[in-house]
């Protein structure tokens, strides 16, 4: 007996009242169904079939179309401009967070008279401009900025929606941040260089985040009076990332207090010029004998990568690794130590750059050529925590206790095992640093003692600077200076450091990053009583990218 499909009988009748409910008969080709309004269960199998058909309606997938992008963006931007918060939020895939931030845009930020103008679509991304007025207690200032949104398709129902992030509302917002207009909680500060000249973001574009950090740290104690402003108030995630509140519009000026920094105006100006030559460069210059920071600059001005970046330092980390090897008596600069083309460790096969090798060379030659496997092949003789202890105890890294005067990241050298431990010996694996950390490493080699870098003298607020628990021996220091001097004269740093000797030393680095065609290029060096370190992200080899930046600044030291 074959399978038969039950077809509901088609009926022509008027709605019937059943126990206070209305039974509506829906006729259609091949099926019929009853829908009961007022409560109750499905009338028969036909109802269940219709419901099942509705439940399994195909969900649209694939990229959003140009029409969907245009209409979704228009729906969101129009509702936002008209103050229809619920409608605007409903056009996003994060309606609760969107509603809260858009409500605060009016109530907390006191922004009115909004005009939002969409720009030319590029794929699913729609740029737009925002103009409005910030008004607070009778004082008003115009507000204008550009932002952008991206339209995505919600997986559950295929509906096109604005991909919600706080940066849609304002590009300086991170998720969890908010906009607030009112009396600033922290009075403004007037930052001065070491010679007494005023430091401004207009003159030194890289210092915007530094100036924000100085205000946050010293504003309440520097003798100033708060003004009224529209500012970004950071949420928990941003605070954890050590991002400072940011002033967007100043409605009335406060009276600034004064904070003197250690920055050298000539070096700072030069650092700004140097990083502007690369797409993603950062550099720090400091004085090894004291720890004073003399210059800090970044190509990108929205985040202080030079102080707060967390990047694999590549072969510049071999300075710390060599310190450990020298202290343990495992090698000396002139000891014969081959660097094989490949080296296997815990299931991984490590390669040198360009598959090079040094068959009968010395450790100094491998350091100068930055030959990876001359370092990784020491892994079987080391414990998992050796590199971590060396970094912490001698170089003051990874202790989360630096007191620079503005937010900073102190580096991280986690305890690792197996192949990851081997990778950490060449500055990969879980090792993370920034130019401030690596300038400090070069400084420690130069003086033999860790001097915590600082931007504001600790005498200003009686804060305690970090200290290393021990110092390297004079013999170890001499060995480190020997291999770094060799690298500056004959190795991978020679081209950049030409003419800067004899009191100098350097180390290059290239750190591979997933998804990048070119590695991050690193360079750290000292000359006389100056040390510097820089990174050019996705730039290529450090000697060719970060090297000229660092060497130019060291050359200014005389």
C-alpha cells in the first residue's frame, strides 16, 4: 500500500464563534488550517502542517546585497537622527547596547540638532558624517566627526542589520565606553618638556594619548581647575587595556596645572618625523644612566603602541636569552657553536631566516647574523622557567609594576614548555614586548643595571619606581656588549649603525605574525648615554625598517 498524503478539505464558510473564540478558516491550494484567536490548541492536523511549513521557512544566507546595505543603513541613520532610539537600536544586532549608548548620546552627552549624512557605500561598509551641537548649562559648541557602520546578515533569520559596536556612534569609543558632557572630573594639565616648553598634540601629534594619560594621573594634584567638556568615559574593558578618558570638545576652559616631563623637544620632534616615514612605526628613546624617557612617537595616534603595545619582539629578545646563557656558563661569545639550518624540538621543526646556516661559526657570529637555531638548540639544557626568571630578575620585565607616569605595558615572558619554550628564546611563542621595554633592555646592557624608564620624575608624586631583584655580573655585561657591538659593526645592524661607533651596540629582530605577509621589524640599540628601540609592524626585516629610525635618533646624541 503506497503512502498517501492527507489533503485537508477546502471549505467556504464564515467565521464561527466557538466558546468565546473566533475560528477563522484559511483556504488555500492543497491545504487548509484553523487559527484560534483567544487561546486554545490547533484544531486538526492541517493546522500543524501549516505551522511546520512556517517554522521551516528558508533563511536567507550569503553576503548582504547593495540594496540591503543601503536600506539598513538608511533605516538606522534616519531613526538616530530623528531621535527614535528604539527604532535605531532595532536596526542593529545589539539592540540593548545600542539603545543604552544612543540614549546616553542625548541625555549624558547633551548632543542635539543632529544631522547624519551617509557617504558612498564600499561593500557592506557605509561611511557617514555627523554634525550636531553640544549644549550644557547655557554653553554650546559645534560637534562634527566622521564614522562608519557595517551591515551584516543575522544568522538566525537572515535579516540584514547594523553590526553593532560603540565605534559606530563615535570612532573614539570602544565597546563599553560612553560619552559624557559636564564638569571634567579631572582638571586639565599643561605638560612641559625637560626645558620648560609646552607640549601639545598640535606640535607633537604622537603625544595625544600621552597627554591624556598625564592628565588622568596628575590632573587632580597639579593645581588646576576643571572645565566643562564632552569626553569619552572609558568602560571596564578599556580601563583594563589602560586606555585613558579622552576629551572631544571643550565647552569652557579649566585652569590647567603644570606637569614637567623628561621629554627632549629636539629628539621628540625628530622622532615624530622618523615614524611618519613608515605606515605603522613606533619608537622610544631613553637615557640608560637614569631611565629618563626622552622621546616617544607612533605613526598611528589613536593608541600608544610604543608604551602599551603587546607584540612578539622577535630576535631582539635574544639579548635576554644570551644574558641567561652567559650567566649559566653554557656559552661564551667566541665559543664554537654551530647554527644548523633546521632544528627539531618537541615535534616542531625550526628554521632560520632564508634557511641559512652557520656550520663552524662562533656564538658571536650567530648572534650577529641572528641565526635562530643557535639559540633554540640550547632548549634541552634549560628549565621552562629560566627565561622568565632572567627577564624578571635582571631586566625588570613582566612584573606589572612599572610606574612610568602614564599607562604602560611592562612586557610579558610567560613560563612555557616544549616547542613554545624554544620559540620564546627567539622572541616568539608567548613573549610580548613594546619599544619601551626593548629600549629598557638595551639600556640595562649599557649600564649593567635596570633603571625603570619614567616620563615624569618620581619626586613629583613620591611614587616608587620598579627595581630588579639582582644585577648581571660585570663579566656577563662585557659579553653582552661584545656581541651587540659585533652586531652593530658587522652583523644585521651594521648598515643602520654605520659611523656610530665605537661605544655602541645593537640587535635586530623580525617577528612573524599570523596573517601578515611581512614580519614586524624590530631594532634596539645604544650609543653613549642614549638607548632606543623601534618597531615597524608588517614592515619586514628590522635592520631595514626600524633600524634607520633608531639610528637617526641615536646619531643626534653626539
